[in-house]
C-alpha cells in the first residue's frame, strides 16, 4: 500500500520517514561568487555556512560544485567536514572524492555515474541519492540501490539553467505514489510554498536560493524552514 497518511498526518507532525525534512544544497556558484579565487576566504566562507546550518539544527547538507576540478572540490569538502563533524554531508556527483573527505555519501544526476556504480564504490553504509524528473525515472530509481529519490523541479528556479520541465506539486504526488523510498522535492522551494510540497507527499525539501542567495541569513532561513514542521 502506498503512502496515504496525507495532509492531516503531516500537519499534525506525524511522519512515516526518518529522513530530515530540510535538505540544504550549498551551490558553489552561488555561495562562493565573490570569493572563489581567494582560497583562504573561500574555505572560511564554507566553514561559516556549514556552522550556521548546524547551529540552526540542520542534519543533512549537500555540496554541489559543477565548476572546479576534483582537487579543489576535495579541499572544500575537507574544510566543511572539519566545520561540522556531526552533520551528514553529501557530495554532488563525485563519488570518488567522498571517502577521502570523510563525507557520508553522494548524490548523482541522470547524466552522472549510475546509483549502482556509486553504491559499488562507496559500500552499503554510504548515503546514495538520485535525481529524477519524470514518472519513468522515479520508477527506475525505485529499483536502484538508493537511500532517497529527489524529484523536480517543482517550481521554477534560477540556480540551474538546464532544468527539466516543471512538475508542480502534482508531480510530487505522482512520485509519492510510485515509491516508498524517502522523497526529496527540489526546485524553487521557499518557506511559503514548502507546506504545499510536504502535503503533496515529500519527506524533505531541497533548498538552495532560499538559504544561500545574497541577502539571506542562512541560520535564520534554515530555522524558518525547520519551524514549518514543528
């Protein structure tokens, strides 16, 4: 039987998944825009952002860097691991860097290494997640050795220019009916529209701009999201 707890259970604080309700994605192109080439400033910024999230109560975070070479991403990862030893840290795309940096897992997209390849490299204890954009991809991901399935974009977003068509909350509802695995909704999610996404069946929301964009206070923004589910 697929998930049918529905809106009332979620609004009353009842959850069927232990997956963290908030999944910040720290995008290097956004968060490091003004200090990317100054390595000391870069790593201090990353440490500060991760500490801010930890102080807000965030349990899980992803680092997405589609720009830099492996050697620099690995150094970034070490700096963030040092700053938040208890937080679960997920690296986007690069499974070969996860173990050396002491991180907890990897997130792969449709054009990256397959979930099976990531699992074979990292072993059974690592967290492996995968992005999906269609019902067919959700069904395929449900058969893969993944710990969660990300689905989106739910709403329009400026952090990725190569996005697939919007799925809306209706797409989240369809995905929820297709898998029992933890479902992470992504794409244009704010504290205002997050309740509708949770009600549609998401276990978690992945958030980028609403936490890390210029002018945002990461700790306060993360707390605002976490408060939605309390």
